[in-house]
């Protein structure tokens, strides 16, 4: 499945943080913290943080990058 630039940014982020723990919920929780403005609980360092936030805010939905990331994390074909 071909991803556009914003979808690719989100996919890369989801896989980077989700693959290590085997869960998609972890990167989603990080994204929720970043977009809530809760800087007190923002302890995650990611060099493309602003790109991820911008991509998240520019898309109508997360379905495509989220689905592709779940496939990668879970090892689905």
C-alpha cells in the first residue's frame, strides 16, 4: 500500500515506538500526550516530533498508516 508523505511520517513513528514493545497503543499514547500540550508528561525524545504532530494534524484519519504499522508490528502478511 502506497503512503503519502504525512502517512509515511506517522507510519515510521508508529513502527519505531510500537515494534519494540509489540503494541500500537504506546505510540498512540505518546502522540496523544504531544498533541494535548501536556509538556509536563512529555518525556519522549524523537527527532521528528514536530513532523509527526504536523502530519497527524493534516490528515483526515489515521486508518492507512495505523493499519500498515499494526501489520508490521504484529508481523501480518
